[in-house]
C-alpha cells in the first residue's frame, strides 16, 4: 500500500494508479457510494471487482475513490475495497462535506459530486457510475435536488451513467441540467435512459454512436474553452433491463414507504434502492450491476479515445 500522499496533492494513489500515472495510461474514476450505500454486501464487492476488471480489459486503469480515516484515496488496494464494502457508519460525501471528512479523520464514500471533485484533482477525465442523483419527485415541496447536478455544471469530468435513476423526476432533472449548461448525450439511442430501463420516454438532448464521438465532442468543447462536465447516458443492455412500466409499480410502493417513515435528505436514495431490491427479490440489483459494468466498458473506451 502506498501510504504517503504526493507532496503536491492531498491524495494517496494505489500502486496500480501510481504506475498508470507514471506511464501516462488512461484512467477511469469510480465512485464508492454505490458500494457502501447503493448495494448490499456481497453484491457490492462483486460489482466493484468486476467493474475494475472490465476497465482493465478495455485498456484503461480503474481508480476507485474514497476517504479512508481522513485520507483521500484514488485507487483502492484489494483489502481496502473489501473493508469498505463491509464497513458500517460510512459517511456519504458530496461537495459540502468532502473536506469535513478529511479534516475530522472520518471514512466516507464519494458520491458522483465528490468523485468528480477528486477525479479532477487527480487529472482523471472520465468517470463511470450507475445513475446520477437529480431532482427528486415532489421537489417542489421538499426542495430535494442532488448536488450532483451542480457539480456536473462546474467540474471538468465526463460522467458515464445509465441515465437518472427512475426514482427521480426525470423531466425536471433534464431541465436543471439544461439550465446549468450540462450537455446530456446518450450513446446508441435517441431516448434518455432511466437506469433500470432503456427508455425514459423523454428524448435525449444529444445522441452519439461511439466512444470516439464523445472524445471528439470533448475536444471541441475544450477548443471552445467551455468548462464543466459532460453527462454521457448509456442504456442498460436489453437482456438486463426491467421495463419502465414494471419499475414504476415498485417505485410507487417504495416512495410511499419513504413518506410514511419520514425518510429525508441523503437517506432517500439508499432507502428507495434498498426497498426496490427487496420488492424485486434482488432482480433490481442484478440490473444495477449490469448497467454499471456496461458504463465501465464505455468509460474505458472514452478514456482510451481521449488518450489517442
Ligand atoms: N449509482 C448507482 N447507485 C448509487 C449511486 C449511483 O447505481 O447509489 C449514488 C451516487 O453516488 C450518486 C448518489 O451520487 O447515488 C445520488 O444520491 P442523492 O440522490 O442523495 O444525491
């Protein structure tokens, strides 16, 4: 384990990431909230390992990001990944509390927002996740809007996801992204995907066919000096999807339970994902793992294309 942070950056790199940086190999960032708050053990660790393997097979090097005992790690060693996957009382870190975890020696998993901040700091341009956070249903009352959207507007990282989670208000999520100037580009479809389902019923603002197309788009943005992230949406493979109609039934029941139990703020998304996992007898988890793997494959392709 590399234990000393580099003098210039408050980051500890894993051996593999350190070697990749020295050799100038393409890197793909991965988040850790999906491991600690998004999936139960041991499905979470299986997903974390398989996603890393897929990125290596795609010609890039994976860098899973987390805060362990107040230290920011970019790339986790096998034992660190295993410990995190089983850890309890892990903070769910976003822009607001990322530095707090560092300052107080806490262990925290990075959400999309915090992972983007860390990736940008480490010079990593591509990041694969499952589904971004967004505008929650009923946000007109609760004001619950994920900090992921604001981060996409600010931070120069390409985020590959399977769309916004269908538990959200997807039309409002797309509206906020448009207002904040975040390009939303779906790969291989003209429909914006809805995480477990290939379609949301909403057209994607932009569409492309390949990883090379996304690399060209990024190059053009850089030439223009346009800052901020790109949201790449990648529909879940057809053989793994659960239809929008079927999902909507589970989501309604989960939302009802969340309301009855007064679940709020950061706890909402993990609660809903867990509720849906139990309702579907684990099928939603299988789909979630498949879509993250699919996103890792595309993210590796984008990182390799950008490095050419
Ligand atoms: N993708 C998944 N599962 C997850 C997440 C993404 O397949 O749990 C996490 C990401 O870390 C994202 C977070 O930032 O869900 C959104 O949480 P919230 O809605 O509280 O902003």
